[in-house]
C-alpha cells in the first residue's frame, strides 16, 4: 500500500513480481513509476488518494434499518440451507471452514420452527468434522480449515479462536442429542488448550504453526509401517478404523480419518463394540506418546484479550455439560489474568507478550470480554463479575457507539487517529464485535433492567437485520442475538444447586434463550438483591429452588424436574 505523506493510500496491490514479467510491472519498476508520478503529477496522486478515502468511507456506511420480525430468521435459515453441503456437512465446497456461529443459529432455528432438517444438518457437520482430519484424533483440538470438501486434509495450523468457538456448539449439540462423542470432543479440545495453549499466568496463547521441521503437517501424519510397529496385533483394527493405507491419503502419509462405524469394525473382527472402543483408546494413547517425542510445531505465544475472552466462554460452556471443575477454574484464572495484565487506567489493552501489554483494546476485546464475564457470572455469580460487565459495557457505549449509524465502531474515540474509523459487522472466522455487543446488551438489560442496554441492542440488530436475512453466512452471531430478542430471554435462577437431578436437567437442556444463573452461596444472593433479576428470591440451605421468569413475571419456587419441565 503506497501512501501520501499524510498517510492516505493512493495505490494498492496484493502481489508484485520482483521483475517485469507477463505484462505485469515488477516491484522495482512500479516504485520508479509511482515516484515519477508523485514528482510530475502530484495533483493526480492527491485526487486518487481522495477517491480512495471516499470509497472507504462509503463501505463503512450501513443504512438499511428493519423491524425485528420472525420473517428475518425464516429468510436467513432458508438462505443458509441453500449453500449447505448435505453430503459432507458445512457450507460450500473447498476450502471449508467451521463457521461455528452459523451452526449454532441453525440449532436455534430448528427449535423455533420445529423443522428437524436444520438440526440434523448441524449434527452431520459436527460429526463429520470430529471424525475427519480437521480434528486432531490423537491430541484433541481443531485445525484451521479443511482444504477439501470432506474435512480430510486440513491446513494444519491450530488457532485458539477455533478451539474456543467450536466446543460451545458441540455442547449445544450434546444437549439436544446426548451423543457421547460430542462430549468427548469438548473434553479433548479443552484439555488440548489447557495442555498446549495455556501460559503459566493463566492466559491463552494464540496459535500453533502448521509446519514443523519445515514441512506442513509433519507432526501429525503417519506411515502405516510406523503404526504397525507401535501397535502390533492391534494395528489392523486401528488402520481399518482410521483409514490408514500403504499409499496414505496425504502425500504418501496418512492423516487419521474415520469413515467407518464402530459396529462395522466390531462385526468384521468378531469383537464387541466395547472391546473395539478400548483397543482404539489404548492405540491412540500409544501413538500420542510416540508423537509427543517429535519436534512440535512452533507456537505464537502472544495473548489477546478478544481471543482469550472467547476461550473463557468456551470453558464455562464446557463446564456446564461436563461438570469438570478444571474448566471453570481456567475461566476464572483467565479473567484474573486479563484484569491484572491487560488493563490500564480503567481501560482494556489488546495484547500481551513477554511480560509487556500494549495497544488500546478494540471493539471485539470489549464485547467478547463483557460476554465472557456474563457467561462466568452465570456459574459463579459473585457481584464483582456483574459489576465489571456493566463497567466495560458502559465504556463500550461511551467510546465506541455511532449514534448516526446505530452500531459500534471498531476503534474507540480515544484511539490513535486513522484515516477513517472502520466498522466490523460480519461474523466470519470470528463473530463481529457488533453482533456480540448486541447479544451482550440484551442480556445486561434483563439482568439490570437498565433500558439503555435494550435500546442499543435493538438498534444494532435493526441496523443489520436486512443484510443478515439476505446474506446469513456472514451474520450467524447476529441472528443468534435476534433469535434471543424475538424469543424473549427466559430468566432462570437456580438457588443452592444441591439437587443433582435438577442441576443436571437445567445445565444439560438446550435453552439457548435462557439466562441461567446458578447461585451456590447465600452471600452472593444477598449481594445481588439490588438487581431486579434477583429481587424477592430467597436462599434455602436445605433444598434447591428454581425460579423461572418470563416477561418479568416469575414462577413460584420450583423444586422438581417435572415442575420445571412445564415452564422451560
């Protein structure tokens, strides 16, 4: 990108060959031509820069307000299904990305509409990904994307945000299907993050490289002979299950990939499914031990507030369906890390590395972190987490809000000055800060009864709703927020969750529009009485009580699963 002295771009390109070739100027020739143009025709360069900036400003403008109605979700769901790959799952053909937000929206729409094919498509996608090369069959965790349409050959890089965004979708699918494979994927993915992507201070690293020893995927792939030597008599079962062949499926090597049912393998070898399952488990452990001695891929060890916040949410959602205390403790430790290392003078910072924090935080950092605080507050409802969420939400409103366009800028009004203040509205590899902020403000309204949060949430959703309906692929997270708004969040308070039947029923039930707060300590409830959400609710040390509220009308305290079932 070539800039004028006042930093306005006037000429941009993505690739220039070193030398002139095939009618394209080489980089040296281009630099000489641009230098000559600046010297001889500066007015033309200035005009080009002005045109460029004007065009950029137009791309940041959104002016298609629409009322929030069920038809938006209907149109979006139909449009999304039209680009679905019904054979292999996922959207479009190759390359194929996980698109977690779109999958979670389809689960919500299936519940709303009662049309099973949306839910079934998500289950197919999640199962195909979990059985494919996209997923690390030995060590857990997802690679960046699949280079083919059937999730076989990944780009082997592992990004923190993929491994943060996917477990919550698998958790929702588990709530609906009770498929133990989904629980296994959640467990192994979060364990991978704890084992390989967690700093001693409690923050989470950004990525692992695709290559090691100069070769992409070398750390992850196998030769059949190598597997036979390690597994011995069990290698035939393992190789059939994971598609390991002499020729391999990736440049002469094999990426572990499952396309056969356990029952078929059991029948073929005359064993029970439980025997086969145990043999495969032991085989994976042996291969993992050998793989661990290989030279690992490099790691990007910077720690970013936004991606770490996504990971906090993932650990909370994982804890809710697995009950593993390590997960909720990791979420808490990361919140403490952000508060101690990534804040300055009451503001968030964006990135931390080698003991140094820097860069004022962006919209995504604030929106994701407030969302993470609210998620953590639901399972550990100390007032300080709700207070923090309110503080940073108010900072968002004070420094990022665009009252004209009715959505949020990507940078704060006190950020370094850029030629334009950009906006990020699309939910693609990452959910946009605007979409997450819309959902966050809706939740805060229900928790605090502060109408300003509802007003802002509705304005953001209305400003983007038309685009979301027409191009749902880029607005999955926003559609989730619109779904919650139209369904009206159901407010559930579970007090003293000692009744495991009630606790498990609520935590393992798919209620995506719920704000479900689980209070274990009497002092927490007392400290929250000033918030309308908790007003009038009493702590009973001898039993579990559940209050279900809709439209600000609450049930009597409920104590059994059949009572609760009637209301949620």
